[in-house]
């Protein structure tokens, strides 16, 4: 055999050298036998998942020239995630692609090296949307790059986008829409139309996965067969636990106490769940998904208004049920979605509802949605003779709610604690309440059983034990810090820790006050500052305390401290961010741009982590 | 006279600190009451101050307390106890101006739960003051020339003086002396101004406390002035009492009484209430020197090992009254003159209108348990504020926690009377004579010492006793009844004709036999009993009294004559 002119696909130069050495020494018969041998090895490797190694090698050597043949194109799956759903789907997609022999790399947008984008061949993007049309927080830098002027032309790229969103929000699936639009602008070719998934993405996402995988599969391969194995791969979540979002663990409530003292303007609860026997594990920073049931009074009000019977038979997720049960456990019956407005506009023929349709009416629609719950619309725009199935068609599936876990398994094995603010407000003269928080407040007494699962949060993690941490949180945002301190106490961590906590009133709202006092006394917590916004003393917020201690804050950062921010996304997060930039500028003499870059570098190094909602 | 070579000095100031109780070391190392109070006030993680600072702050007139009603609830909520502070004003003789009243009213509304508490030592207490509001409160008091110095702590407490409105001229003179005595005897440390007024620490003149030294007194020391025939201040309950001797309307001097004190501890028979002994007479000019001599004897010889045994009364009984008297005379440089005759007739208040010998009018109103507050039924606090806004004279807090609107010119009387009517305050002096002679301490929920209810319970209990009085025709019979939530005796229970001291929630010791004008201790009749047993006992003994009393015989005297309790001649036999 002669030495070949160019390297085969996916081979490192070292491998190629060895193959060339081998090639020149082989007799033709030997070479023929070896070709059959490697074909057999390859097939076995695919079956056992060994193909992963090839994929990894491929990604590790992107500078190698790639063969132009269609079947050798590389596939990158990029995901942007807030709660982990996109990550789970990306892993499912990767598994399905690999089954088809497609060379696949999976990457979080948070970690993706954007300079590689121009070399990508096939790109599948799965991303959620945060708040009103924003990217997931960890993906902000990727979006900035892609939508900025530095983004390269991508004429050779093929792509498809799966967008996750929540139709309660006005800018539904906007993150995915932005990527889809921008890749097209950059000259890339759309493989498949974008699919937008609502919170019940478990239905729509697998279909998109099957369809893009079929499109990418090598031509000579058989069409994608829906084998039992591939179905499993498509529906399996990334987590290896037996209990997950689709199959939550029935956890027993151990304790449920009100943390806020008498006279508080709010109600904050501490709820403890037993995870015993579940096999569920979590790390400090993770969240617990809680599957609530709707307030029976609200369900009754909907049924009464429509004169529908609770025992009317319905089908939910291909399973027979009753309307009462469906409204209690399967559908949102409080907050209104644009979809429901459309649906009810059609059913009722109400001009007032019809007038809220269309993108140009978004603002009025949003205001209307804030001012009405489902039952208000049903009452105000009556529909007679409605059948149960027609009602359910307009409703959004009931979603689990995520709460930061406020405990550590190292301190309380087999338990998960939550710190929950009960949401109560008046609407149209009627008392209303948050679905999950009021469920936990009113129907989760000790010994009650609540379905829960673990939602990993890899973007909110403790650093090594010897690193300093600066924890900034307001209200229930203090929850993960309780977990952090429990973990650090149990581990005997040596790194310093500084908690800056804010709430309304010292007397009633100093959440976990005696625990912090104990941690300070034992020197597990090095320092604590508090800011109360409704006491007689000048009202203060956490960012005020940071500014007052600017020198110390900057010194901690310079000494390698990791910063955490947890709490309100609309006010706390930007206010703290601005305070940190100002502090860095003032203490280091940097200008505003350089200070922002300092903070951005911290974020890239995972030293500035946020969990805001 | 005891030979000084055999005098036991093992427990007093002559010993090194390590031989004395831990509070002596705390005081000695406090840098004259500064401690770490500034740091404690600043600490934002807790509404409390450190344990040692709580003790030092008493010298500044401030007690750390917490709302005991919700202590357990908050513990479960992972919240520290609802700490707040009681601040006690230093108000010699209980006298204050109308503008001072208005300031106290405003401070109470701003910082102290919209209520003021009149006390058994003729002053005001602010309750439920937050740590973060303490400085504002103290500075507000300073604006009207008031402070809280030495209102608690091991020093001379608020100096009492009879409110006697009949003898207005003598009252004015005695009040001025009481104020002088208080100003003289309080600590001189600059700590108070530095901490509460945030004044720069100036150069400290050594010694900062020429009288008190580093360790102050072994225990609290109470001084009071009485103007016979009223014994409203309970002069026999003072560590150092001065009994005004008046001849033809002129103040001649004082009989000196030493060694009174109420505090005792249940199950500790070495503790007991004791009435003061009259040891002689001094002219007015000797007053300050006498205070120094008496206090210095207690300072030097008082027990500094066991705080339960540290009051002057125990020093006197341990060393012997004769020896103590001689030591005082030695320090005075001359013997006391013989005590002058005097007569005390009652320790109650002269309720209603009284015209003084200077032609001015005085109105004394019964304020149940001293609680000044607005309720749905009675806007007491608003009414008194309205009066203070027009009143040109003074107010006097009585030793029975009631209030005198004093020094009203004849032409202003109608206006005051109208305001009393307008706010429904004219009806406060109506009730059984027992109720009008009742007194209770604060106790639950704020007092850390309380074992049972007092202020919140006595009015209801009286409502159950009044039918018994009616049955036996005793509604108008003045009988003193006092209740405290613990055995310490803030409402001076051990000299009441009927007394109840708390042992546990709902349980009290019942005492009978105190002297009507405070001249005799009472004695325990029933121990650790609840309301049914108390009412049964009162029904039996009051009924017997109504049937068998002699003309003019007071209930306390009767209880002894009829054999319900034995007479207590001396405090040390109280527990016999």
C-alpha cells in the first residue's frame, strides 16, 4: 500500500501517522482483511455507544481538514438553559443522532467557544427564553456574539432551532426566534422549520428531534426506525435518577412553618420534605420542582361558572380522567395565557376579547392578562353549553414550580428544605394566591405528600472549599445560601464567607435569623450585613450595603471571592450588578467599560453566578 | 459595739475581685459602665445587646426585655426573641412640668408602643423600645432636661418624695432636696453622655467616680422622703428614708430610717423583706453628708459575694443595727440627735381635688396599675396630653402609680375639670376602696423576672373580689392590696394588707396582715395557690372581718388579731 495524501475524517495527526506507517507495510490481502475488521469494530462500537469517543476526538481536533462528503458532516448541538429543560432535550437529541451514526458534540451556550462557530457544519439549537424575550442568563454572552457585528457569515452552515417558552409571557419563545432569525441572516440554511414549545414541551419536542435526526441521517442509512430503544432515548431525561420531572417522587412533608414573625407584611414559609427512599440527590444551589394542585375553591368556581360537573369524563395525556381532577392537577386555572384569550374569544364571540388579538395589541393584552384570571374571563364572557374537552383545549398544562433548595444533604441527609414566599394579592376585589406557594401554605401540612423532583442548577455552585464566597440575596433569595452554609459547615470548608441579606423589617422578616447568628458565632459565616427597607432606620437595600462596604467588597473580589446573587430578577439583580460595577470602578480606578469587563470576566470564570427569578 | 477585729470582711469591698461575685469583676472592668455598649448598639444582626452589656445598661436606666408571650413562637420561627428595652426615667419626687409631659407623651407615641407606664417609684417607664431607637429616645429626654441615669443598677435609684398636696410649701422644699439628693448620688461617669448623646469622650478626670469607685454599690440603693402624715412612699421600704419633721409649717429636718427593702427569693429563707429602722434626727443642712455616710457604709460593708444577700438590710442585720449606726455617726463626725415624734396614717393617695396651703388646687386621679394608654373605652393618653397642653402647673406621679395634676391656679380649675370630664377621666376615681388602694407591677409579658401575670390580671381579679366586698358591706373600706409577678417586690407587696406574689402561671402566694400605713410586714397565709383558693380565702377572712372587726380596725390588724397570720415584728422572722 502507498502512503495516502490526506488524513481520513476524524483522525488525529498522530493516528494518521500510525495508519500511514501501517499502510506502507501491508500486503493487499492484509489490507482487505483489516478493512473488514474495522467495519465490524465500527458497527459494534455504535451499538455500545462507543461512538462517543470518536465524536469527542472529532471535537478535540477541529483544525483538521474535514472531508466534504455529506455523511461525514459534523453536528453540534447547542443549548441555552435556565432550568435544565434545554439541556435534557439536547442530550436526548444527541443520543438519537449518535444512534444514526452522526458525529455529535453537545455544548452549553455558556461554555461554547464562539470562535468555532464559523467552522460548524450542522448546528441544532435548543434554547429557552428568560423573562420578557431575553435569553437564559447563562447564554447572554452567546446571544450578544451571535447578534453582534462580530458574528461571522455562515453560508455553509445548516441549522434548526427548537424554542422553549411559556405562552403566559407576551414574548413567547423569543430566545429561539432570535437565534432562528439571526442564523438565517448570517446566510445559514434552515434544515427544518423552527418549532416553538410551550411549557408542555414533552409533546412537541420529541417530534422535532425525530424529524431533524431523520434529515441529518446519512443518505445510505435506512430511514429512522422507531425502535423501542430510540423511543426510550427520545423520552428519557438526562437525569439518571428514577424520579424526575415526568415521574416525580411523592415526598412527605416533615415540617411547614412560617418564618416571618407577627406583624410581617408578607408570609415566608420553611417547608421540609423527606426524600427518604427516593434515591434523589442534589447539590447546594439546585432547585426542587414541586408539582402543585390547584386551589379547590378556584376549581369549583370554574366548574360552577360553566355549570360543568366535576365528574365529567375527560381524557388527559391519553388517559381517562374527570374534569374536576384535570382542573385540579393537570391544567392552570388561574393565570391567563394569550392562547386562552384566543380560545375564549372564539368560544364566546366576545368582541372585547377578539380585540385583544394580534401583535399590535400586545400591550393591552398583557394588561388584560394581569387583571384577569381564567375564572374572571369565564364569568365576564359567558359561554353556554360548553363541553369539558372544549374548556381544556384552551388551558395550559399545569407546570411544576421550582424553588431553590435551602438545605444541604451533608447536613440533613434525605431531606430537602424550601424557603417559600406565599404569593397573595387582591384582584378585582377578590383574594388570589400563587398556585404553588398557596398550595404549600395551605395544603402541605406535615405528613401531606407532594410530588417533587430535583432540578439541577450547574450555574449556581459552591467553589472549592478554600475559596471565599460573597452571597447576596433578598427575601427568599437567601435560600441557597442556607444550603451553602450547611454544606460548608459539614465539610469544614476553610474559605471565608460573607452574606448580605435584605428584607423589609428586621423584627419580622429576618429569615433564619437565629441560624445565621449561630453560624457567625461558630465562625462558619465570616461576616453578615443586613438591609431592611421598611424599618424606621433609613431604608436600605442590599446594594446600599455593598456600596457602603465597597473597599471590602473589592478586596474580596481581588482575593478571588466568588459572588452569588439570588432573588428578584427585575430589581435586585440589575441593582446589584450596577453596584458591583460602580464598586469595581471606584476601588480600582477603572473606567465604566473596564469595570464592566472586569465583572464580565468574573462571569466567564464562573465567579459571578446568579439565580434570579 | 462590735469589735472591729472580729468584724467579718470576707464578703465586702476589701476583698480582691476574684473572691467576690462575677458582677463585681464585670463592673470593675467596664471602664466605668462603658463596656461594649456602643458595639452592641451597632450590631445589626441582633436586636439584643451582649449579656454583659445588659447588666451595664441597667446603670443607664435601661433593661433589656423581650415579649415573653411570643418567645417560643419566635424560637420555632428561627427568629430571635422579640427583644426590646425598658427605659426608666430619673424623675426625683415624681414631679414634672407640662412641657416635659408632652415630650414623654410624644416619645412614647414614637418609640414605645404608644403607652407610658407610671411606676411605684414615681417615674415613667417606656416599654418596647427597639435597640435602634434607644438613642433617639434618650436624646429626646435630654431635650426636656430629663435622663435615665441610675434608674436601675447597683447605684442610687430614683429618689422618691411624698406628693403631699396639702402642705404645698413643705412639698416644694422637700422636692427640691430630693432632686438635690438624686443629682448628688448618681454615678458621675461620662459613659452616659458618650453612649447616648454620642459626645466625644473628653479627657477623663481621675477618679471618674470619686464616690462609687470601679465597682459601684453591692446592690441597688433606694432613697425616699416622706411628709407625714402620709406614708405614700412607704418610707419603711427604703434603704434610706427621710421622714420630714415639720413644725408650724416649717421643715425642721428629718428623722433618718435605714434598712428597708422588699426583695426576697422563694425557697431562700436567708432572704426576706425588711422594714427600715428609725435611727435618729438630722437637720436639713446635714442631708447630703448623711446620704454619703450611709451609702458609704453599705458600699464598704455590703455583701459582694451573694447578690441575693447584698441589700443594705442584710448588712444591717449581719453587722447589727447598733454597729451600723455607730459607723454612720463615725463617718458623719457626730452622733444623730434623737428621733422626733411623727405620725403616719396611710400609704394611699389623696384622690380627687385638694386645695393646698398655698391656695392652689391639685387633682389626683387613680390610674389602674399606672398604665397610661388609649383604649376604645378610655382615651387616657389623649386626655392627659390635652390637659398638659393647657396646664400651667406640674404633674406628680404618686408612689401608688397614680397621677396628680398639681399646682392649678384657682381660676384654671374649671378648665382642667372640663377636660377631665370631656375625656371621661373624672370617673377614674370610682370603684371599691380596695381597687383604689391596689397596685400591681408590670410583669408579663415584658419583665424577665415575672413568673405569673400581674398588671394584666389584677383588674380582673378585683372584679371578682368586689362582689365579696359587696356581700359583706366592705366596698367603701380602704384595704391595701398589691400584686407582683415575682417575689422581688416592685409593688411593695410585703407591706400590703393583702398581697399576692407570683410563683408560676396562675399561682400565687397569698399574704395577710400588712400595716395599713406601711408600718408592718405581712405574712404568708397560703402558698402557691390559684384563683379559686384565693377567692375562697378572701371570702372567709373578709367575711369574718366584716362581722367581727372593732371600730376603726384595719383589715391587716384584724387578720393578726383573729389569728389568720402571726404578726411579723422584724424582717428576719418573715419566713418563720
